[in-house]
C-alpha cells in the first residue's frame, strides 16, 4: 500500500511546473531560401514556413554552410497571436579552418577555438504554396516554437494552481523527509 502511494507521489510531483509550461509545437526544418535583392530568408518546415528578415551576413553565412560545417542551436522561438515569430539561431563551427572569413561575418572565437555567431531572427509564420529553389538540409533540424495562450487557458491554470501546489507538497515533502532520514541513518552507520 505504501509503495503505491510512494509511486503515485513520484508521478504527481512537478504538476505545478508542468501546468504553467507554455504551449508549444515542434517544427522540423526542411530547407531554406535566401531571396536575392531583398533582405529575406524563407525557411520551410513540415507544418509551416517562416519568412525572416535576413541581413547580408546571415545570407553569406548560409552560403558558407555548404563548405563549412555548422552546428545550429535554436533558442527562444516564440510565436504571438499575429503570427510574428522571434528567436535566436546560434551557429557553431568546431575546429574552424577559415577563422578570418568567419570573423568578418561576426563569428566570435571561444576559448576552445570554436567559432560561434548568435543571430536574432524576426519574421512571420505562413503557409507557403508554390515552389522555391530551397536548399534542402542534409540532417534533421527541429525547432521548438512557443505559442500564445488564450485567456481562458490562463484562467484555468490560475484555478488549478492551488490543487497542484498541494499535490506537489504532498509528494515532495514525504520524499524529501525519507531521503533525510536515510541520510541520517547512513551517516550514523545504521
């Protein structure tokens, strides 16, 4: 009986943090296209496409990605109720050989000799129809996009929070006490 309560407590702990986690979706990025004579970058995904403002250094960096391997990191991508999206794209080149070229594009060398650039992206989400000469990505790239929340959902979270805090307290306090007792017993050699 106590074991079942213990397992149930473990499963329910963390309810409050999960309740308040922002809604999001995962997008698989499939390719990109830099629009000539305009500062635009079109990024295609399996669900949506995104049109970002693209300065020349971003376009040059993407062209260079065909000869230099970059490891991308996508951070803080958020979508608002008007389909505006913002986020940070970090590109890292490990053991870069063209450091002078990368430095001219805004890359910074870290203490390990890696070159990194952080690019703030701002644009809009669309459903794109038609074909463009997209550069297809060789590897799978996934992007987590935080979406806006309705007022009704937020109100529901406010109502549910006291219950989830109580559940968390019922789970965490006994488990914490059990580990404290085990620690005392271990220290005293019992």
